[in-house]
């Protein structure tokens, strides 16, 4: 702590000081900056992105070198990543089970469409049967016709539901594996979906 105060004292005497690196207590490093002014509670620095005020309490130490105005200032994080690094994430991958569920619903609906098709064929067989001597077929025919019509309506409904379930499962699966580009710069964060 005393060493830092001595550095600050000499920097205050020097006026405008050149610095190559500021090492922060959190492990981050800011390279190629110019220290413009040092006060007891603030340090004014110039980077390639503009001027900024930093608290001296956040700074661990300073490494002095020549400031190069042609080079960009760089923020390097504690783990070694540069602030201009690009990283890709898949934040929607947790939606993939929902896509699987939608595919299952589509499969189930198409299975029911197949079962309803078998039932409709059975109803048509009954309707094609000749009348018997007791009149049972004649009595049952109106009920069979009603049941067949209901089965055909249900079959159409299930077909539409199956198509919608498969389509929504496909959309959700594509969205679940959608990659997001995260680009961090010295003074901004950008997010972009990559198709």
C-alpha cells in the first residue's frame, strides 16, 4: 500500500505520465494506455476508445512504458481472454427436450391417425355387408355411419396436430442449437445470432 502511494506521489509530480499496463486487483490488465492525471481518489486515463476515470483502490500496480497512439488499448481478463475475443454460446440448448416432446406428440398423433384409418376401414366393411334376415345390419348402419364420420373428422384433426407438432419440434430444435456470438470490447458488449 505504501509503495502504491509513493508511485502515485511521483506520478503526480511528473504531470502527464506514460503507462503501458494497469494491473487491477481483480486480475484484469489494461494495456497501452496513457495516464493523464492522478488525484488521491481518481486516476484519469486515455485509451484508444477515449478517456476514463478509474479509482486507485482498484489498481494493484502500474507498469510504465511508452504509450503508442497507433495501437489500440487492450483489456485482458484474469483468465487470459482479451476483451476483443469472440466467444460462442448456445444458451437455448435447454429447449431441446421441448423439441423432443414435440416430436413425440407428432409421432403419437400420426399413430392415432393410423389407428383411426383402421377403424374407418372396419366401419366401411360393416356398411358393405348385405342385409341379414333379422335386420340387424339395417338397424346398426345409422350408428356405424355416424361413428365413421366422427372417426374421419378425428383423423383430419389428428393429422393436422401431427404436422404442427413435427413442425414446431423442428423449429424448436433449430432454435435450441442456435449459436450466439458474444463479442466483448473495451466499452461495449455485442450479441449476434449466427444462422
